[in-house]
């Protein structure tokens, strides 16, 4: 079986993607706090929900990218078979 190497560039890109998802989850939490007029202490007390939501966003984004890569491979093979 072949060893899979994950480059430092890929690790950095995935970490940045996860941090963006965490940032978006915090923005959504802040919006909910403002919209429902709850205390600002909710930013701290709901951090575990924010982390779970960030992980869910990251998984969703990974599935979208996987679908995109699959479609790209599917269409690139179709073009090669047409010739």
C-alpha cells in the first residue's frame, strides 16, 4: 500500500479553512445574541456550541469540495474519451 504524504502547504490551507469556519460560527453566534437581546456573556458560555457548529461547517465545506473534485474528474475523463 502506498504511503500518503500531506504537505505542509495542505495542512496550512486546511487549518486556515477551519479557522474561517470558526470565525463564521462566531459571527453567527454574535448575530443571534444581538437579534435575541441576550447577554454578551453568551459569547463565552456557548463556545462549545460554536465549536460544534464550526466543525459542522468544515465537514459541509469538505463535502462540497469533494463533490466539486469528483465532478471535475468526471468531466475531464469524458473530454478525453470524446477524442
